[in-house]
């Protein structure tokens, strides 16, 4: 059996690092197509090196751009690959433009689409990711959900039966794999912080970076936190020029984007995570850290229900600061909403069972 797996952004590289080896173990020829949606070396190629992901068979080098132009370019180039290669199925991950472009290209050519991380919903269609999720789920043939909540969302939309399977979250698989292999000491010394005495922040989502009022609330709020403890912020390419223009950002410890192993080191060593990333919310939970999510909602409602995640819309700097400071040192309830750490095996088995 031959499949094409589409990746293009950090969370997809991480998931492919777990799924691709499991597919290979079952004798499935998994060929990776990298759209180039994340074109920065630290946001893309480094993840392939660090996580041991096989080199892409195809690299499209699409790069950034408006959503329509980027998705359209991907769609055209992916279709060309599929027409030439004729895989038995297409695997797509998550909710990026790469996800939707891959799913659309395959569906139009009557190639079965497997959606890993299906069924997530924020119920905020102003988010491009939400549109991508809905479109991809409704044209997929096999929907592999990370949580029971995701399965329930699909059922509400009429997607049920043997095309849906609860498999767990592959990011939890990787977190368990990485947990005992990392020494954070040298990295923390290089940054100038100490174990358990800093806040780790990430900001990249368009709803925050493209809105001057929200971005100012985030930056000024984080700057206020530095009166309690340092704030380390790996700077996403989208955010870098905006931070350079902000006087308040000088209070933050700004570092270059980091690869997955170093990100895990920072997550395991910090006192709290403040983020607008979906994946980083879960990573904080995997490493036992409280999280403040700088958004109006989250797809990962299980973390809110368990008390590990606090949703804080970044409309006011004082609210951002207070939410972060008040949650330092807190913990939530025990729970395993993301499976038993065997999602990669379950995904590979589901694909093999359906298409071989």
C-alpha cells in the first residue's frame, strides 16, 4: 500500500514523527509531501532533523501569503503530485491550509482522505483553522479523533459509523517518548533563567498578531508578569516585526524559535505556559504545567474542565497579567483525556485495516 502524507507546519511535523514509523512497521509506503507552509529553517527543516522524520519525497516550497493564494497554490501543486503518483490514500493532519489543500486535491481525484486529529471545534468561524477543520472533516473518508469530545462533535454534524475512530492524541505519544531523554540545564543557562522560575509564552495566532489592541494587551500583560518572574518568548516569524516595534517587549526574554526537544525542555522547566497555540496547550498539560490560553475559546475543552487551562481573552493587559500570575503554582485534576500513549499504533492499524 502507498499513501501520501501532507505536512507543512510544526504540529504536523511532530505528528508525522510518531505516525510515519508506525506505518512503516506495517509495511505501508508513506511518502511525505511538505508544502513549505512554514518556510523558516527553525520552523520547518530543523524538525525533520531533530525528530528523525524521513526526508520529504516532495517539497513544494509554497511559503507564506494570503490564505486564498497560499491554499490555491498548494492545491494546484498537490494535485500535480497526486496525478503523477496515484497513492492509495492521502493522510492529512490537523487544521492548517496544508491540511485543507491536501484533502481537497485528493477528494477531487477520488483518492480516500484520512484526517488525523478530526472532530476538533472551537465554534469560532472567524478562525481560519476552524474553517479548515470543518471542510476537511466533511470530505474525509476516515476520521481519526483524538478525544471523545471530538467524536461527539462529528456525530452532531452527522459523521458517524465506521468512518470515525477514537485513537487518542499522537502528541501525547511523543511527549511520553521525550520525557526522560532531555537535560534542560545548558539551555536554561544560555537563556539566563532557572528551573521553575520563569513563564514560557508563545504568540502567533492571527487573531492576536493581526489585531493591534489584542497584541498590545498580550505584550503589555506579559511585560507586567516580569515584575513577578521572567517571561521567555520564542519569537514566531509572524510576531517578530511586531515585537521589534513594541517598547514593552524589551522587558521580555526574547529568543529565536526553538525545535521540539528544546521546546519540551522549556515546557518541563517553566512555572507556567501562556500561549495562543492549540498544541502548546496540550504540551503544557503533558508536562504537568498550568496554562493560560490567550484566546476567546479552545478546542481542548478537556483541559479547562480538568482545571489545567484558563481561557483569558487578551483584551486587557491587566487581565492577561493577573491571569498568569494567579495561576502560577496551580494544578488541575488527574485525567487522561488523550489516550494511553499508543495513538500512533492505533492510527497505523486503522489505516491498514481500511485500505489493505
